[in-house]
C-alpha cells in the first residue's frame, strides 16, 4: 500500500467515524462543537490504522495485507 492509498484509507475511516458521531447526536454544540467532529473523526481513524499495523491486531480482513504463498 503506497502513501496515497494510506491517505485514502484514512479519509474513508474518518468518514465512517464522522457518520457515527453525527448519527449518535454529535451535532449538538453542547455535546461536541462542529470543529471537534472532524478532529475526533481523524483521531479515531489514526487509532484504527495504528491498531491495524500491530501484529496482535485482528484488523479488517478485506483490507489487511495478506502474505503471498511462495
């Protein structure tokens, strides 16, 4: 996976995180100001990507790198 693919994956994960925040009522200014929603979404995306790199991580089978049989 090249750097551009990693950025696309990060954006995709952040989009789903933002959707979850909004669906759970995150647009209420008293709960989470709008400027915090995007920042929190990318924090969650970064945490998921970091966990994905870990050897102990379960990860997502659809996007996790698979070893080729030689």
